[in-house]
C-alpha cells in the first residue's frame, strides 16, 4: 500500500472509532432505526449534489445492479444491527466486536477475491480475534438480564455482514465509482430503515429536546463518519486488496474504547481491555504478510 492509502485507512479508523461514542449520544434523543434512517437520508441528500458538481458518474451499469443491491441490503442489516445493539451495550464493546470484520474480510477474500489467499497468519489472526470475542461474551453472559449480550450479538452479526460487504464492494468497484456505491447504498438503506421504524418504533419522539449535543454528534456522524468515511473506505477498497486495506483497522477498536471512556465514561474492565488487545493483534497478525 502507498503511504497515502495507509494514512487514509488510519484516518477512517479514527473517524469511525469516535463515531461509536457519538452514535450513542444521538440515541439518547431518537430510537435506533429512525436515527440511522434519517442519518442516511440526509447523507444521500448531501452526497448526490456533491457528486453532480464534481462530475462523478452515479449510474450503476446493468450488469452490476445485483451487486449494488446486495451491498445496499448488507449495509441496511449492518447499520440497523449496530444502532439497535448500541441501545443495549456500550460503544466500546460494539467497536471491538464490529471490528473483527477485517479478519472476517481476510478469510472471505480467500474464497471470493483473486490473489488474496488464506494463509496461516490469517488463521492465527482469526483465532486471536475469536478469543477476544470470547472474553467480551464471557462478560455479557454474566449479566442477569441478557440485554448486554443481545446488543453484543447484534454487533457480531453486523461484523459478519460488513466483512461480506467488503468483498462484494471489491468486485463492484471495478464498474461503479466509490461515491456512487456509497450514495446508492445509503438511499436504499434509508428507505428500508425508515419503513422499519414506522412499523416498530411508536413512542413519542424525540425522547428529549434536540440540543447542541445532538446536532453536533449527528453532524459528525453524517458528514464525517458517513460521507467522508464510507467514500474514502470504498475508494481504498477499489485500489487495494481488501485484506491490505483492513490490516490497519486494529486502530478502530482501540479508538472506540478510548472515546467511549472519554465521552461517555464507559467502564474499562479487564475483559474489555484484553479483548481490545486480542482483536487488534488478530487484525495485525492476519494481515502481517500483506504489508
């Protein structure tokens, strides 16, 4: 990877690590499906005019529409699970669990991406990440009400969906511009999420008056974490192998735990610290030979 690509991956990882804590802030005001649905609707409203003025082709070739639909549906599953899970568990835990996706990507790429084979280092990385996840779930299984465990399971499902999405995006980016992939993904996801919100979320809204904290967190999530983060991520996947792009993503779980503690005052237990280290090490080991 070039120095520019490495710096781009690091930037996205820190952006997303901070995003988990700010998502949790936003969920104090709105329920999960409505919040993420509105996030994507506003993102699309911002992104398509920017693409138009920048002269970026937003069209999806006919032969690539199934892949584009699959990416959009996986984003719907992934983001719905993340925001729903955040209502039950901590931002730091979601950040650690979700960011097993680089290891999942590395394993899936063996089967579905040419010249991105499974190696012993990837297997070792997967085992380290699994051990980290075991520590997180050991802690959540000690909770009597099971809500934290449910949130952790949603985050794990989101990680699997994201890993599969990365692999499909690698193929789709050959014919669709990265900004167009992001744009159409958020359009489809926003429609599905808002429809789901209408079906299942019926309490008085918002939960509390919208203030500067909500507006600031939401602006960051939409403009920085979504528009900048996803476009840059898809751009990097287009120009590099998925496992190389994800090799630096050990930064995200570290950042999510750090910002969860800094902004939300989340507890730093021994299990979460060990899990963060193991997942981060697993990501690094899985991709060490691809640096």
